[in-house]
């Protein structure tokens, strides 16, 4: 196992009715800014629950944060916070609202151009405190330090990470996700699954606990995903999916093991350039990525084949091929298409992505730092 530091201070309030308990988590004299997206929280009752939990508190609102949150919108919130002297943020929504809030939290005290935090990896040395009420299980943003922001003007989607943007607390009430359309539930299952694969499907470093935790999350997603799609009001199935998504990217399964993340890096370009949902990009890229890099990942692919899919017959090559096919079929079975052509994207996107990667210095991705432009080209060609 590799050396690691594990730190995760996020307090989780999980389960039915937990939104009612947020007042105790926010200082009584705080000037709160409640941030949300396009309005789903107003139609599913979450907005009312938050307002009633915080009755009597000093609370201002900022709505309209888009999916794949736009820098341009987030900077308006930064201005409002500075003007109004807001000192606590409350993100209410999916990963986009949470990520947007993390960026805002870091941008408010930042001296220069806040886009530099993502574009130039400018260090974050301070951030505002914030809490979260999560309404979409997928990203793990509720319990991690990552934030992904899109600069609309240039169609660039970049991320930053800082321990200063851990939420102080996150509420996970599965009932607040019952209103999700099937597409977003499907997306959440695929995103969480791929988060596990980025941390698990690399090479063995004798870390059986991390491996078996990862395999458990994958198997739970495979078992519970179809249940929660078939019956969106099934509380237990949704609770299990929600907990899987959090556990998939809160640092635990990735501690002490090599990590890949090239599927995500390629996927972010497809969202930025073609507007695919985040999870749609992953469903397209992951099966091809595993196929192109199957030789160096063979040991883990065989383990995955056996332990997650029960594939024990056939040659090693056959088992690996079947495990990758099962992965693709699972994504398709939960409703996320797996080819670029399904989204009307042609292979003419490849040189554009390669050029962007070269400009940004993304020329040595993956657990072995061997995912260079040539490999990315092969992966994307296979995505057709
Ligand atoms: O904007 P509203 O009206 O709230 O509608 C949203 C949005 O249209 C809707 N929605 C959310 N909760 C709902 C609901 N509709 C009905 N009922 C509810 N309970 O769902 C739509 C999508 O929301 P969004 O927040 O964009 O989805 P998701 O949670 O999948 O977040 C995606 C973003 O997170 C980033 C992605 O790149 C993308 O920008 N990621 C963040 C990560 C992290 N912080 O660690 C890691 C991930 O790999 C990912 O990159
Ligand atoms: Zn993701």
C-alpha cells in the first residue's frame, strides 16, 4: 500500500427529515446566503423545508446556478456576498450547486482573478464556511474537496481541489431525491460507478481493504440501481444509492492506492465542447479506455471480472473482454448510452480535444502517466 494522509471532517446528517436539523449546524448570528439551481427545490418541497428549518435567521438567496456551473454566474454571487457581508453559505441542490458554492467560497477571499484558481492552479489560502443540502446522489461533492466549474465564454471545464472547501456539514435525505427525473438517477449511478473505477481499476498494490470496499460499492450500485429506477419512491433503494455515491468519492477507497482519472479528464472536454451530461461522457469513455489500456490493467480487470461480475470461465483475454462488455451493458441497462454517435458527436472532436490537452499540459494522464495524446486519440476513436 502507498503512504497516505486521510482527512475528512464533513459531518453528515443522513436520512428522512434531516433538513429540519440544519439550524443547529449554522452559527445563530450568521448572515446566510442560500444558493440553489434552476428551481427543482421549489417544486419538490426542499426549499420550503430549508426555509422553515431556518425561520428567524438572516437569510438571503441566490438561485439560477446551472448544471455544469458557469463561472460567469458564480461571480455574480461573489459580488453579492462581498456587498452584503454574507458570512455563511448554504448550497441546496445537486453537484453543480455544491461545486459552484465551493468555488464561490474560495473566490470571495481570493485577491486576484478567481478563475486562476482553476486555470493556473493558484493556491486557495482561505475560504468561506458553508454547508450543503444534497438533492442528487452522484458526485460525492457533499463529502469531498473537489469543484468543477465551466467558463462559458471559452467553453472550458476545469476543476480545483482544496481541503478548505470541505462542507462543514451535508444533509442527505433520500426523500429529497424522489423528484429526480430518471435521466438524473441514471447519471448518478454511472458517475458513482466510474468514480470507483477510477480509483480501483488501476494496478494492485496489496490493498485488499480498499479493493473490497470498492467492489462492494460497485456490486451495490449494480443491485440497487435498477431497483431505484423501477421504483423512485423506494426509500431503501434510494438511500443505498445515495450512500454509495458519497462513499465512492469521499477519499476512503482511494487512500493508499494508485488512481487513474483519465476517463474524467476526457469526459470534461466532451461536456465543455458538446454539452453532454457529465455521466454520459463517462459512459462513453470508460469502456473504450479500459479496452485500449487493458494490458497494463489486466491484473485488476481479471479481479474485477471475477469478483464483481462472477466471470471465472474462459481465457484471461476472454474474461477481460467480457468484464468490459458487462460494464458497457450495465451503463446501457440503466439508461445511459455509451457511444459518441448516440449523442451526435463525430470523431472530428478528437483533434480539438488533443490540442486542448496539449495546451494545458495534460499529456501524461492515468495511474502510469502513460495516457498521452496518442492513447487519448485511440480511446476516443473507439468511442465512436
Ligand atoms: O438546477 P435544478 O433546478 O436544481 O435542477 C437540477 C439539474 O437540472 C436537477 N435536480 C437536482 N436535484 C433534483 C433535480 N431535479 C429534480 N429533483 C431533484 N431532487 O438535476 C439536474 C442536474 O443537476 P447537477 O447538479 O448538474 O447534477 P450532478 O449532481 O450530476 O452534478 C454534475 C456536476 O458535478 C461535477 C460534474 O462535472 C458536473 O459539473 N462533478 C463534481 C465532482 C466533485 N465535486 O467531486 C466529481 C464529479 O466527477 C463531477 O465532475
Ligand atoms: Zn464524475
